[in-house]
């Protein structure tokens, strides 16, 4: 964008010239276009500072200056800074109970077997399960993350796809525009690239359903490349939530300060100090000497002054804080001792023990159900419009259903016993029985095998019947 365009845009803005979002981008006025979008970077950075232990508030504690009686500086006395990684622990437990096992996909439509198989193959190709876990972990820390579906041509000039997880920790800026129904109408990704001459340049990629704007900040304004969006959808999946640790952050800070000040107190008072009530006639034994003999006069006494324990109220507060931090963030207290006691429990019993995390996972599913539906719609659009457009009609007809799996698995023996009972009672068809059996990896293939075996048995029975008939005739 030249100098005249910059001056023209400034004049139009000064006189109240109204430009909508698309007009600003067409005019290559990216700065004002971004100002119309919601920027998430600052809030995400603030949340990330609370999440990462090296930027916790307790790390701001300064060492204490020590002076003599005359006010002369003697030395610095170390003050401990002990951050406690509660946010990471809370976040990881939440992640495991939602995406600890991959999302299970099922086909609801008929005549779309090819599309469904290709859909599952591409999920493996783009490492979808790993990317979803990464995005959920980052959203739990920062409050927002995004998965960008990037379509490109590979080394063989064939269309391909990769997933790029965006977050503040990865130095990405996320911008959004939503309509009154909270639907994304525009998405922008800001990032820095090092170009020729070792110059770091800021780029912004802006996506709408129809158009992709690739902008680069130059010395004289923005350089903008405009392309059609071949997918027909904004190729991004945005994860938004309140950070997992946010509601208990004040208690975390209190616990860290108490832990640090207690460490200072231990340094000052936990080592015993010798107190003598009379003159010691011999010199004090050296620390490396095994025998220690003190010779006193005038009936003197020597004893050690020790600090036995902290106050009971402080101990109780430590315990209360730990309990409330975990319970109020819906996080079960999972440690080695607790897990040992779960040794022979069934998955159903473990689920009850971990009820707090289960409740949180169910609450997250309110949003993540929509996220998985949007992912399925995005993938079928990408497959039908770009990657495998020859079978577009089949992808358009493909109907998918997803299911979140329990992190500790299911009581499969009970499930199979229940299925067998219902099948024997005539309440289930053989096809449904096979589809629901955990022992069967490919239900369709297994049903074909059963049909083949049944055909072979019928043929064998017919041969036996013929032999019986001939035998009777003789």
C-alpha cells in the first residue's frame, strides 16, 4: 500500500468515513480491520503468567537487606520463592478426563463407507487426537487456543492438509469477529516470520468463508494478497474456556506465600542454638569431633534452644487451602498413595472415586460437543472441496456421530454379558450384537465372515442331507 493510500485512509477516517470490514481489507487497511476484531492476546498472556510457575506472584519476593545497629548494610538475606504447580496439575487432570482416550467416531449414513474410511484415515494422517489434546491443554492454561486447518500442495503438487495449533505460548495472536448468535464470521492469525536480511516481519492471515487475506506489514504500510477460500468455511476450530485454575488462583497465591515464608522461618529457627548459663572453661568442640565435652563452673548448664513446630492454626490453613484448591477446581487428589488403594477396583468404581473430575468433564462436553461437530463439518468440507473433490457427493451425504470415551475404559465384561443376554432373549439383532462387542475390531468385516461361515455350514448340511437320502435309497 502506497503513501497516497495511507493518507487517503487517514482522511476518510478523520471525516467519519464508514468502511466495513471487507472494504477495509480490500483497501489494504489491515490496521483498522484488526481494530474491528476482538484481540485475545493480552488476556491470554495474563492467564499464561498465572499458569507458568516462573511468573507467579511469589517470584516477585525480594531478598531482605540486613543492617548492623548503626544502619550499615551487612548482607542480603535470601527469601525463598517457592511456586507450586497447582495450575498444571489441575489442567492435566481435566485434560485426561476429557481427551485421555481418543474421540470415537461412528457413521450414521448409508452408502458412504468410502468417505467414512477416508475421513478416519485423514484423522490419523494429520494427528488429530494429539492436536486436540494440545489445543485443550493450551486453552485450559490461557483461556483460548485454536486449531488452524491449513490446506497446501505437497512436494508432489498434490493437495494436502496439516493442523497448526495456535496459542499465546507459541507467539500467536488470535483475533475473532462473531455475529449476534456467537458464530465466527472472521478469524485472523498474527505471527512473526524472519525473512531475508534477518528481518523479523509481522504477518496476519485473515479468513472469511469466501476469502483469505494474507497480509504482511511493510515499511510503507501493509502488503495484502487476496485469495478465494476453496473450503467454503473458515478453517479454524477455536477452543474457549475459563482457565482451569482461574477460580482458585487467589488460594494458590496464598499457599505459595505461606510455603515461602515458612521456608524462611525454617532457615532462621529450625537449626538448634546452644545456650550456656555459666562460663565454659574449655574451648568448644569442633564440628568434626565425635566427642563433645563441656566443662562448666559454678553449677552452670548447657542446653540447645530448638524450634519444635509451627503453630497448629498454620498447619490447618495449609490443609484447608490444599483441600479447597483441588475440590473447588473439581480436581481429585491423585497421588501414589491414593492410587494404590484403587488397585482392584472396577472402572465403574474408579469413576465414582474420581467423581469431581467426571463432573468437570461433563461440563466441558457442553462446548466440546459443538467443537467436534464443527470439526466433522470442516473435515468433510475440506475432503469434498479440496482433497478428494471427485467424491464430493459422498462426503456431503456422510453423517457422523462422535462419542467421548471414559479415561479408564469401561467394564467390558459386564457389557458383553449384558449384550449376550439381550441377544439370546431376542432383543438385539446379530449385527447390533457384533457392532457393540468390544472384541470385534471391524464389525462390517466380522458380519461378512459370519455370513460366509453360515453359508458354508448350509452347504455342508445339504451335502450331508444328500448322502442320507442316497444311503436310505440303497
